[in-house]
């Protein structure tokens, strides 16, 4: 049986990556830093995945093993693994890279000639490339040469929500996930072949990375900032508002036009279908996403290449009109949440330097007509927020 070593036995590790590897016929070995979690997996050798959609479904993952991440046993597991995956968070890849480097050294010493592929399934752009840099920084020239021949460092894009377990999970190892998932794998970097049903193998990952950032994360931020303006608590509540739902859909299609212009391989029909699936996820009644969490850190989310200004730039390059994106960005600058440090910094900067200068500095936009359009929308929101009927304001 093929073997997969997966770093990170949390809800996403077990309920997403581990589940798909199990379904693909791999023996799954989890490596984690939490001793009690490792002990539970060793004792049970199985766990349930509870999927939330219109109905609730369960699937049992069996035959699993586990080890502590920074252990000799974990390093030994690298020797005969066919694939290594991670879901530990970008900031924790340093510790993972040390174990992988040691394991690959043992693999070379034992003359293991079979190829191995490493996929960092993190919520970050090209996380595997970042992991590769960390691994290679720990090896000598001889091992580096062996790695170049035998190891595929394969960038991926992953997407699946693990909602709150409360009310669904009854056992400690139960995982709760949404129905939708996406695992895009950049095929040219593979050593040998990899067969994971449910995953999508692509020649160039960039279109899929930007599609997710602009049409999912951008839409999510739009719903959050507009929802906060209208005093909704969750994204679900915001998306049940017809005006906000319409704005989110328009933001997605403006982004889609820009993506199609930049990446001709992405058809508008494909992008439209993706957009509809994203909005359906936002309306999943089992997922209660707080608008303050989704909107957190607008300094980053309004920056030049991120989820709202990035698609605006693409759309402008494609000569597409962008009223929805401009409106969404204005909502972001109006996001006056005192509990959000970044939002408070933006409000202080607007007070000191004005909205136009603040927009230019944070977004990197310089075209006066676009900056003025954002400022105009911002002032309209400011006027509306001062009225007595804020909750009923139009979006």
C-alpha cells in the first residue's frame, strides 16, 4: 500500500487532506506536536469526518497511524513515504523542514530510489516553494543534488472550511468540514505520478491562486465590509441581504473579466460557475463566519495586490468598468471597527491626511479618476452612516 506522511493532524489535516489521501488508497500517517492527539490517533486508528451541506453526512477514515512531529519515528516515516503533505500553518514550516531534511538524508543513505512528492497544503501563496527553500538551506551539496533528482516540491492551492464542531462532533477525533473543497496541484513539478481523486492537476497554478484570492477572498471581504456597515454579525446574514448579495456577485464578475483577460485559459463560463459555488458556500446555514473575523486587517486586504485592489487592477487593464470593486474598496476604507487595530490605523490616517491620500498610500493606486471614485463612494457611505436609518441604507 502507498504511504502518505501528513504533518498537522488538526481538523483540516484530518478532515480534508487526510480524508482525500485515504480515499486515494494511501495509508495515512499523521505527525503532530500535540502528544494527546497523537496518542488518541494511535489508540483509535480511525476517526470520523462529518460533512455539512443541506444534509449532514459521515465518513470513517480507518487504518491511520501517528507519531510526534520532532521524533526519530517521524524521520523514519519519511524513508518509505510516497508523498508528504502539510497543514500546519505557514509559520510552522520551519520545524517541518528540519524533520523532512533529516528524513531525506536517511532516505538517501538507505538508497531509496523511488520518487517522493512534497505538497505544503497551507493557506498561502506557493507554500511548497517556501518549504523547499527551508529544506535546502539545511542540506549539503550532495544531498541537494539527490533531492533535485528524487524529490518533487509541488505547489498547490487548497480550499475547504472547517466550521465550528459544536453540535456536530461527539468524539474527540471527529472532524467537521463543509461539502465544498478544492485541491489544485501544479503537475509539472511532480516526480513520477500522483493519483488523488478529487484533486485537480493543472499546468500553471497562478490562474487558480488568483481566482481564489480575487473571486473567493475578495467576495468574502466585500460581504464582510458591507455587512459590517449594515450591522450584520455574520457573512451568512449579510449574504441574505439582496443588495449585498448583488454587490458580491458584481465584484466577482468584474474580477472574472480581469482574470479572463490575463489568463485566456480561464473561460467566463468556468469563472461564472466558480463564482456561483462560492456564493452558495457563503449561504451554508451550518457556517457562521463573523464579519469582524473575515474583515480583519484591512491594511493588508486593501493593499495593491490583495483581494480587492488586485482584481481592480486586472479589470482596469482589461478595460472593464469597475463600479462594484470601487464600491467594495470604499466599504473597506469605511470599516471603522475599534477592535481591529489595522482598521483603527486606517481611520486615523484618513482623519490626518484625507481619504484620497490614504487610498493612494494603502492601495498603491495613482490614477486620479479611480482614486476620486473610491473617495466619492467613501463619502457617500460616511454621509449614510450619519443618518438615523443606517441599517436600512442601500448598498
